[in-house]
């Protein structure tokens, strides 16, 4: 059983500048969503970051809301929260796969997203995973987003002096400030 396993948890991310996180939640199962929100907010607050919270109709709308927020606001990272419980149709597979794929693609484009959309077989599994005193997947998604923000800030500042210098830079360094070569 998953609750008996021990997992390594990274130390909490730390920041020297303010961090603002957007939590996007699909509250289809309100009690499960509320538990995940509580876990995410507690993790965000523990790092000294701030957050905003918005709700969308379902898990498929979470990536779209994050994309809109990224284009139109100033969030450092995003936490996606929701729950999809397997039903009798293939809709479960579509919602799970498409929401996850969209979040992953945005992450690969540089967005700092913690994916906390639960994909479970039954309500009991969701309740255990959402409970902040048990598996706390909302807190885990927030921690993931915060760690990605920390990495983004760490590597984002290292633009100068990294990699190869273009030939033009070599010419300038050799004492030719005009950057021209003589024939």
C-alpha cells in the first residue's frame, strides 16, 4: 500500500526575492479540492511566498487558465489542483491524458508548474491523497512549483560568461572596438 512507503522529500525551497504563485483549481469534488488547496496554501506560506487562487469548471480548463495567466499577469509559478475519478466511460482517460499533456508542454516551454491533478480509481484513493495530514498532494504540487521557480531564478541569472562567445565578441575583446576586421 502506498501509505506504508517512505519517500524522500527535498528540503523546502528558499528565496531572497518575493515569489507569487497562482493556484488553479477545478473543484468538481469540493471536499477533495478544499483539502488540496489547504495543503498547497500551507506549503506556499511556509516559504514566505504569496498566492492567488482561481477556480475553473474542470481539469481540462486548468491548463488554459494557466496559459492565460502566464500571458496576462506576473506569476512566478503555478499550482494545478483537481481530481479525476475513473468512471464508466473513456472520458476519464481523455481528461487525465489531455490535462497532463498540456501542463507538461507548458512546463517544457519554461513555466514553473506543480501538477496536483489527482487521477484515481475511486473516492477513497482521492481522499487519502488530498488529505494534508496524509499524502498531501496539494502541498506536494506547491512544493514542486516552488522548486521550479527556484531553479528558474538560479539559472536565469547566469546568462553572462556561459558557453561560447560569438566571433564578434572575440574581435571586440582583442582591442577592436568597432568590431570590424581588416583585410
